[in-house]
C-alpha cells in the first residue's frame, strides 16, 4: 500500500512536470508568431532593420522563458511529490509564463512609439509576476510545515538554502526593471535581457556540488 | 504473456495521458493568441483597460482549462487501462477542451456589445459540453460492467464514490451559468470564473485520504 | 551489450512516439485557429450559423486526426524498434498530418462559394496522402524483409494480418471521397466525416482479442 | 548516493529531450500557419498554384526541421548526462529551430518579388546558425575535457568520430546555400531542400553498426 502510493505520487509529479514543460515549450515557440512579415516592402532589409524592437523583444522573451524553464526543471529535481496547493501555485506560474507572448508583442509594436512606457511596464510587470510565482512555489514546497515533506532533501539542505538566496534576487531585479520602464523603456528592456543572461551563469552551489 | 499484455496496457494508458496533456497544454497556451495588441493606440493604457473583457475571458478560460487538466490528471491516477470506447470518450472531451479558444475569443470581442448574449451562451455551452464529457468518461470508466475493470480500485471504493458526488455538481453548475447568460452575460462570466476558483478547493476525500 | 542496445532501441521508439504524439496533439489543437470570430456582427447567432462550413470542416478534421492518432498509437503497440527508413516514412506521415489545418481552412472558407471543388479536392487529397502514408509505414514495418524485425510479433501474426485488411480500405475510401469532390463537394465532406465515424467502430480483431 | 545522482542525471537528460522534442514538434507544426488561404479567389486552383513559393518553403522547412529533430535524437542516444552549459547550448539551438517559421514566411511572401534576396539570405542564415548550434552542442558534449564525461561512450568511439565527420559538412553546405542566395534565390532554396533530402540518407556508421 505504502509503495503503491509512492509510485502514484511519483507519477503525479512526473505528469505535472510534463504538463509544465509542454506549456513552457509552447509559450517559447509561439513567440515566433509575434515576428511579423512586412507586407510587400520595396526594401525588405531596411524594413526588417527598422523592426528591431520585435527582435529585441523576441530574444529577451525567449531567453527569459528558457531560463524559467531551467529554473522549473531544477526545482523539480528536488521536489518528490506534489499536493493540491502546489498544483495551484504551479498553475499560477504557468499563467504568467503562457501570457508572455502578449506583452512581448506589445513591446514589439510600441517600443519607439507613444505608448512604449505602458507596453514596457506591462512586459516588466509580467516578469515580476512570474518571479513572485517562482518564489511562492518554492517557498511552499520547501516549507518545514509540509507533512509529509514535498522535497527529496531536508528543508534546510544546502542546495535548498542556496535556492532561497538566489530567489531573493529575482523579484527585486525585475521590480527595478519594471520601475525603470516608466522613464527609460529601452533601458528596461536591456536590463531584462541582461538579467536573463546573468541567470545563465550557474549558481555557486552548482559548481561546488557537481 | 499476461504480464506482457499488462505492460502494453500501461503503455497505452500512459500514451493516452501524454496525448491528452499535450492537447490541454496547447489549448491553454493558445488562449494567449486571443489577446490582441491594439494597433497604434495613442493612449495604450486606456485602450488596454477598455479591453478588459479579453482579460476576463482569458483568465476564466485559463483557470477552467487548468482545473479540467487537474481533473483529468486525477481520474487517470485511478484508471489503469483504457479500452476503445474510453479512447473515443476521451476524444470527445478533448474536442471540447481544444475548442475553448474560439468561444473565449467570441466573449472577448462581444462582451459589452450587441451579440454578447450569443457569445456568452456559446462560451457557457462549451463548458456544459466539457462537464458532460467528463461525466461520460468517468461513468464509463468506473462502471461495474467493465470486464476486466478499467480502474485500479474497486468500482465502489470511497474515492470513486467521492468523484461521483463531485461530478454531479459540474454539469448543473455550468448549465445554470449557461442559462444566466441569456439575461446577464457579465454575471454568467463571473459565475464561470467563480466555479473555476470553487473547484480549486480540494474535495473532502482529498484532505481525508492524503 | 545486447541488452544495452535493446534499451537504446526502446528509448528511440519511445521518443519517436512522443514526438509524433506532439505533432498530432498540436495539429489537432491548431485547427481551432481556423474558426474565425466574425467582426462586429449585429446578429451574431445568424452569422455563426452561416459559418457552418467552418464547423463542419473543424469537426471532420478533428475526428480524422483523432482517428489517425489512434491508428498510429495502435501500430506502435506492435512496433518494437525503429530504423532509419521507418523514421523517414513516419516523417512523411507527420507531414500529411501537420498540413491538415490548411486544407481545413480552405474548405471552411470556400464551401458554398466558387472554388469549393478545388478546396474540397485539396482536402480529400491530403487525406489520401495520409492514408497512403499509413500504408507505407505499416507495410515497411511489417515486411518479412526487416532483419532484425521491427515488430514485437511475427510478421504473420493475426493482429498484423487484421491491420493489413483494415488498411486496404483507407486509401480507396478516401480516394472515392476525393473523386466525389469534383461533382458534389458537400457530399465529399459528409463522406469524410462518415469515414472518421466508421473507423471509430473497433475492428473485429480488437473485440475478439481483448 | 552515487546511484541517486545518476538517476537524477538521467531524469534531467530525459526532461531536456522531452522539452526539446516539444519545441521541435511545435515549430514543425506551426509552419502550417504560414500557408495562407487566399481571400475569395474566383479561380482558387490558379491562385494556389501561384502560391508555389509558400509550398516550396513549407516543404523545405518541414524537411529541415525533421532532419534536425532526427539529428538531435541521435546525439541524445549518445549523451548520458547534461551539465549547465549543455543546457545553454541546447537553448541556443532551440532558439534557431523555433525561429524558422519566420524566415519561412519571409521566403513564402517574397520569393519572386523584390526583396527575395534578403528573404532567402535570412532563411539560409538561420540554417547556418542552427548548423553551427549543432556543432557547438556536439563539440561541447564530446570534448575530452568534460569530467565526468557527458557521453555514454568514449570520446573517441567510432560513432562519435563519424558524427564529427558528418557535422563538418553541415555549416559549410548551408553557408554555400546562404551565399548563393545573393545571386539566385531560387537555386538557394532548391539547394536547401536538396540538403535536407541528402541528410536523409543514413551515414555509413549507421548501416555498418546496426
């Protein structure tokens, strides 16, 4: 009986991961629909060049969703079982991820035009939402109040604490980029791209632990 | 021989789940294509605010498909093997799920304009269809007439009966929301969002059994 | 060494199935993008009713891709390993499946208007192509010339022969529907929907063998 | 402890493959959105025939992404574990794959019109980028500097060396097609389609080793 439940739990966790991966993969691939082919342009090269905000927004969103997938992937190497509220929190996170193509297109269309502040703020705001979603998910999963625990490792294992540290950075950094959008939208986009690249550098615990 | 068949059955069930998850994940992520970027708006913030029905419809559909996925996921923790008609019933259910982006866009475009009654009724009607689809799938899978049984547990196990109880609510609740649409479309949409949130509260059997 | 190769083969087969399932799931869900929300219609109900060819084409394509998925799923319960040319043949089949949303939209837009013969012929032609693709895939996989064999069962096992029989029907039936399209496009579409429903009835070998 | 880490590694690799397969499957299926249904054409057959660049671009991109998937699939039969930078390199590769629908649509719209040189060059350039991505991924994974190694086999095993040879061809061939685009865009597209077909012929090591 005990082992049957464990097996069922592992299956549930695996299915949640697969579903989440599907949403990540679809959201990251749908971004391409935001790149619009200009209609009958006499000078296609120049027209494409003038569409640079589309490409900047595409790259930033692709890198950010990619990083988020990686993060999700890492959390779930530590999460052994899911309960109802973890499913709900994960759903909130996926809500944030799957909406990204919309603010991406907002930025692509409005950067450099009136409305760019609103567009960039919505874009940054959606990343703040996602960063908070990750924190909520992780804090819930790693809380000492979960009985039986959801993690494979103790709630105060070094890799758990390292993620705590790392996750403190995300929401604040995206919040700064969000605030900057109200004055310098271009700088805000550049900051978000830089953040994605920054998060690509592996955390200390990785290099020490592997 | 016996165990080879069992293994093949488990593989079939797993593949059905994976295919269904794919459809759920794609349908929930395609919803974002319904959010339209307004063309060259002078006051983007105000224009986005006036598009609130799009966001309300997006949220409602996202939450509803999310809940449905969760439901599907739970049913299949109890279903061990699939037969031909279960595949067909599951296909009908997926038909309902994958069509959701269309009525969502109907509501997004027509709420607050002439035609909102039709749009909301189509929207509610598609949820009634899905709720009936879930009932059909579950009643077929849990029927005592299946030999060999499709469930992992006896057809009168407490968790099976608990789902019976819970599933009586769905079609009726969505039917009420559907009927309300003919008089107050806004109220109908609010009811459907509330239903999704309501179904997020775990059933008693969950809290007792886990 | 031997068992390591077998394991790798099983992994390859599983990954091919997963990739194919992904394409099936995406193609079947993308069909919904063909359903267009009419712009600012005064009488939405009547406008939607006049769009019945869209709904007929949607249903027919959904049912047909669903059946195809089921077929694919069944073939692969018998296929144990894949080789290079099976991958290529499977790719041709997926080409046919993933293109279906295009002829579906052709039919949706042109049925009842000039051009309906071309639209329906393209639609029927794509199903002929897919039916031939299934035959090619299956004949290759089940040929006695494969060493080591690709099937889990002998090439003349009853379930293999039953599929041979069943697969003789598909291309001919779709060819008839294709030819009919040149005179009566509506009848051709109805035939294709009827074919999908017909293929839902399980083959004799299933009812006898399970 | 050791075996638990190995299991976790295998799980990570499997999840990376599944995510990558998702992106490949979605990108290959999204290509169909590039095929546009002509609006109210009096002579639909002739209109579709005049859209041949769309179909040529569709076929070329479908075949190319299909081949890339196959390649990816083969690399990962040799890769046992992934590390951080492999994830990043794989992400760059997926960036190239998921952007393909955009240059495909560029070619579909501009081939035969002013701008075709730019469109075809962007198309060929994206394939050069992907070919380089594959090389980067493979060279990193198979490098003798990885400790512990990422491959299942020694870094100088015959199948590894065979892939080295094969991968030298890709970037150069696509670079030639890219350069040709500046003079003869049609020839460049034909070359890229021919390349996809060429890569379908299995490498020597496959026929010898299996």
